[in-house]
């Protein structure tokens, strides 16, 4: 799966392309580009949420690990 940064660059490029050429394109192509933009935006939101969830889990496990790490030595 792509990272949110990679998807953001694709979204930005597509927005720029639509801004420059959008009105001169045929209606079918405009619809295809809008669909692609929505799809990329949804994928970016999902990737961002997954990355945030992963960072949160890593932070919690890092905080919990030092407390459990010292084992009693006999």
C-alpha cells in the first residue's frame, strides 16, 4: 500500500491537471478524472489513519516495554 505522502503528491498532480485542462476535456474524461481524484483522496485518508494507528500502537508498546523489561534476577 502506498504511503499518505505518495498519495498526496498524486492528488496534488491530478488537481493541477484538472485545473489546467478540466474545462477543455470531454465530459467523459472529466468524469474519469473526478472519480480518480475521489478514489485517491479516499485512499490517502485511509493510509493516514492506518499510519496514525501504527504510530500510536508503537508508542504504547514502547512505553509498556521498559516497565516490563526488568526481570528479577536470581
